[in-house]
């Protein structure tokens, strides 16, 4: 019964979304206030229906209602409750319901926080949002119904893929979707602005917080995914340039560019068309990711079960949404009034360069991801594009970006005086050189690439710290005065500093873990020990035990260095009888500057076990860095001026009336 | 600084970047594309020894042999008409089993023996034996002309 | 001004080209597991019966008349979906229907058949999936159409639907009979 209610609620949500997509748009073009006001009401109702549907599905999972095909396929009565809940979005059908739930929640948030948006703009934004909801709700209902019954019901379900029974992955999809779907708000604002023919500083100020929210969530989502791959797949790596990973990374790159260009749009009223395009592209890449992952046009180690019919549907949807918005862009954007001028050496100039580099990076990732498809479609064989391609292309594009991030924040708007910041650059360069020399001294031999990366990180970190120190006159004013100054720096500036500092941490982590990782592969017997990167790993053998819904072979290492340092590591090989599937759980000991990482493999039949041990220097900094970046987003959001919906459209810079009339007609 | 001049600067930088990125991409593609072969294709076409390739198929039943060192494994990957001998040193993925689908990456040596440096077992969000996911995926759409 | 316009058109053009490739990509199957037994004789096998209540199945049993061989398992959900159709088919007696019970415990399979009914004339128990490998099975359910000479003429992957049966499988069986 509850299942049917959920199904009906989802259908009702589709009906409401249809109304919300059409009526307010008509209202906005006619200037009919009542029709426009319908958007907010509809958004609320739509949200309510989808919440009902989502809860109904979750209830079916929690109560293990195996008469529902989706539950029977993806859940099992013996599964821990956390994974019963996570099971809701651990599969294609259920994840779509989560997707629409988040979409509707963002729609509700626009209503809630968009009180001071001009009514026409709000109506159009909500209408575009509803159009996206129509697409995804029909996708769910017509090709991937989560509420489909199976009769007669099986006695028990098939369970969730053991690989996915993991806290890191349980929360990975929600964050990822919050990011993907969050960009739909920026997208909706962009399309509404194109229809309206009006882009100004106020518009940018409205869009920025939404883009920031989406970006922060996406950052966390990607980091969670990569963290999961790191400890669950047991290969010691944390990023594999797999199509599924790239699908989430491309919108992130475009979204990062958007965050920066929107600042120029707000402060200087320039780069308007470009910002609009980025808003469209960021969300389009999110949709494209969905298409790639769920249609089966690309193979991936961890793709959803695919289905060509679904692929056709999403492709059609892509054509409507992405094609439509880009066509609108081609028609409307040329008429946008060009904004403020700036010199090449200026904050704007820096951000333009940032945008070009990010766009180039996104394009190369897109090309690498789709290349196998191109080759296949042209009948030239089956190829795969592996990490070497991406590393070769990506590092040279990202390195100047990191250098730039160290300089650009010091440049002033419009026209910067390079001479004025040379003094600062000297200090930064000196610090960087110091770190460079120290690094080379530490790891003499295979130092070239690594030292270069560490120097980049040092450059950015010292720039951020110096910027802050100068602002608060550290050691120049009294400590009390410095503190007062520190309090007075806008939160948005802190946000930027945090985010850039996070990048510095990330770069250091990526560099060190790729350049100086130590790996050791061997067969070990009980009582044997091996030395890896100065640590003694003593192997105590493997015991068999029982987990809640799996059997486990648990290895045991005692790791020591000198007399003071002792750590126990328990790597596991689990076997889930329901799915007849094994998983590997690496044992990881995280220190501030490195991870010790151990995996146990198969027995050799003579009492020995294959073991693999890694020493991964600075690898925790990767996720710490991503977290600091997301934190920067949150800090920036807490700035009063950024608070969602806070800004009012200034009356002093209206578009020339005739121009607006010309465009709106 | 006029508008025109500014646009010129942006275009110039963009062009330089585009050129640089294209050169990078082409260079990277040249060295790093890995072609995919089935065991039959390896048998029929001549694949250069030493060229990095991928091979996909099923792990033949009873073909997995471990060396005495406990780390080196030999097995055959088959597409049911031809098979390739494979040697791999390392820990096999936990999903690796006889009779299951795998994709291996590596090189052929002079004797058409495949030296793998990567073994990937397919996993899927659809829990149960992954083949069921395949069946689900194709349910209704698949017309069985063996393509 | 025209060149400026072209600039703004660029994104939508690029997207159009991408879509053309996607459309093509959808009709390509990137999956790599081979299934190449069409029009080849059924590989030799001789499976034990599921239990005392069933008759064993061997490849030699497939020579002489047109038959359907359905690969199923009790843990397979789609099998449950297609099962009522197989029951109907068995009742009509239009074609000999045999089962291969794939990677299953005999008691589970028996309970399953007791619950849903047993449409099969013969059931071979392929407990370790060896025969499945030989047949090129990589998903359950799969259904093979075998002609009188014991050659595989068609393989259906995934659960059979009413229309699959009426539009393809049964007409093929008719054709092979002649």
C-alpha cells in the first residue's frame, strides 16, 4: 500500500512539475503576477510529493519489502540498517529518486531564500528547474520505475553489492548529487537571464552562493569517492581517471571556473556571456556524466547496470536541455551589453587566465573520456585511454594555475601595479626556493618531478599565508590590533584563502604520494617481518572470523619503528555469502605525514600469504586539502554579503530601457 | 585599453593556450592509447610484441596456476574460440575467479604469451553474480544476434 | 559582428557533434564478454539430474527434435519474472523445454520449482557453472533454441517476454521444424 502511495506521489510530482514548468513561464512573459506566484506554490507541493515518494521507497527498504523488485534486487534482510537505507540510492532506480528529491529541495530553497528576487526572475528560474524535474521524473517513471512489484515475491533479497556496503560510499552519492543538482540552480538562473535578456551585478550576486553550495558539495562528494576507492579497492591509488570519476570531475572543473568568473561578473560587470556559458556548461557536464554512467556508451569498472533504452531517453533529454540552452545562448548572448574594461595585468586578467586554464583542463578530460567512444563510433577499433594520458595533459595545465593562484589575489581590480607586489613575490619566491632546496635535499635522486610539485604547493601556501599576515599586520601591529584586523577581514576573503590553501595541501599530497610512494609485494609467513620505508612490518598470520553479514579472513601486522612507534594493522578479506562475492579491506594507519597501508591477498598453499604494503607519504593531505577547500566554500557562504538571496538588485544600473524591451519584446 | 584591444589579448592568450593544449593532447594520445583485443583477434591479427594492449574474455576453468613464489599466476583468457596464456605477478583482484569475465592490460612477448601488469575484474552495483546484472541490463532490449 | 555571432554559436555546434557520436555510441555494445556459438553444435555435456524427481540432461538429448534450453537459478530475480511464461509454454506443449540449473544448490532449486511450478522436461544441474561456461552463458536467464541436428540457432539473453515468445522464439521453432 505504502509502495503504491509512493508511486502515485511520484506521478503527482510529475504532474505538478509540468504545471510549474509551463504556467510561470507564461506568467513571466505576460507579466501576470498570479501565474508567476504559482511557481512557488508548485515548487512546495512538488517537493512534498517527492519526499513522500522517497520515504515510501525508504520504508520498503527498511521493512525489507521484497515484493518490490528494486528492494529484492538490492537489499537483503540480514543487512545492517545503515546499508538498508543507503541501499535506496545504491542502485540506478533509487538513485534517481534521490536525484529528484535533491532537485526539488533546491527548488524549495529558491522559494525559501529567494524572497527578494524580482518575481519574473524567480518564476522563470523555478520554471526552468521544473523543466529539469519533468525530465528526471519521466525518466524515473517511464524507464526505471523504483516501485515496480515482483510477484510472487522472493523470500529474501539479493543484497547490496558488498563493495558498496561501506560508510564512505553510503554518503558519496548524496554529496555528489547535491553538487550536480546544485549546479542546476546556476543553470536555471543563466537560462532565466538569457530569456530576460538581463545580466548584471545583482544577477551574479544571486548566482554565486548557489554555485558555491554546489561546488562545495561536489568537492566533498568527489573526495569521498576517491577516499573510498583508496581504501576499498586495495590498490593503494586514489584516482584512476575512470570514466565515472571523470564524469564527476568535469562539472567540478567547469564549476570552479564559474565560481571565479562570477566574481568578475559581480564586481566588474564584465565576462557576462562567458559566465552564463559556464553556468550552462557546468550543469550540462553533470547531465553528461549521468548519461555516460547510465547509458552504457562507455565501459567503466564501476558503472551502473546499463540499458540502451535509458541511454536514448537521457540523450533526448540532453538534447532538449543542453542543446536548447546552448541554442538560446547563441541567439541571446551576443546582445548582452559588454561590461567593464580591464588591463591584462589585473585581477580580472588573472581570473580570465584561470578560466581559460580550467576550461582547457575540462576539455582535455572530456576528450580523453570520450575518445574511446569516438574511435569506436568511427569503427577504428576499441581503445582505452588510461591515466598516462590524463597525467601528461593535466599536470602542465594545472601547474600554471597553481602559480597563478599565488599571484592573482594580490592584483588589484581593473589595472594592477606589478611593481607594488614584487616585494611580496620576492618573499614568496624565497620561501618556495627554500622548500625546493629542502625537498631536493631530502629525496635526492628521484626528486625532479616531486620537488617541482612541492615547490608549487609551497608557493601557493606561502602566498596565502603572507597575504593574511600582511592584512592583519602580523608582528607589525600589536597582537590585539592584529586580532581585531583578522576579525574584520570579510569572510569571503577568508573563504578564498581557505580554498587556495586547500589546493596547496592537495597539490603537496598528490605530488608526494605519486612521486615517493613505496610499494612492497611479497609472500609472508607467520612471524616473518619486512622493512618498508623505515617501518618494520611483522606478520602474525591470518585468522578467520564472522562479521554481521560476511565471513572474514583477518590478517595481523605489528608495525614498529624504533622503540617508540608501534601500530597494529588488521587488513581483511571479506566474503559475503548472499552475493557470493569477496571484498578487500585495506588496513590503513594514518599519520600526519603519511599512510601505512597493508593488504592481504591469497594464501600460497604452503602457509604463506601474498601481502602488499605501501608507504604513502602525504596522502592524507589530499582529502584534508579537499575538505579545507569545501570549508572555504562554507566560510565564504557565511559572509553576510553572500547569504543566499540577501542582495537586492541595485536600481542604479538598469539596462537601457530600449535594449531590454528589444530583447524581451 | 580599448575593448577591441582587450578582446585581442584574450583571444591571443586563448589561442596560445588552445595550441598548447592541443599539442599536449596529441602528444599524450600518441603514446598512451591502449587498443582492445579479444583472444580471437590476437590469434587472427598480428599484434606487435611489446605493444600495450587490453584483452577481455573469460578466465578459463582450471587454467589458473600459482607459481611457487606465491605471487606469480598463470591463467588463460578465452573467448570460447581462442585463448591467450597470461602471466601476472601480484595480488589478483578479489573478484577474480575462474569462469568470470576479466579485462587484462599488458604486453605480448615474442612467444605470444601475455604479460599482464593489470588485471581488472568487472564489478557492478548489481550485487549478485555480475552476469545477472548483464541479463537485467539486456532484458527486453537484447535480440541475441551475438553482437 | 558576424564573426562574433559565430563565436556564440560554437558551443551548440560542438554539442551537436558530440550528440551525433553519442547516438552512434548507443547502438554499439561496449561489453566485452563474447558469445559466439550461433549455428554451432551444442558443446558436449552430460549433466546429472537436479534430484530424484527430475530427468538428467545431456547434449545428446538435444538431437532429434527442436528444443528450448533455459538456463535458470533460484537466486536469479529475472528468472522469477519470466517463469509464469515458461509454465504457460509447457502447458501448450508447443516445444520441448529443458532447463539448466546454473550455479545453484539443489535444495534451493527444488524449493523454487515447488513454489513456482516445474515447466521443464529435463533439468541438468550445473552446480559449478562449467557447462554454463561452455555454452557461453554470462547471465541468467538465457534461453537457447536448438534445432533437430543439435545446433544452437538462437540465444535469448534476459527474461523472455510475451512478445519475445510470440514474435521471435515460437516462429523460429516453427521454421526449424519444417
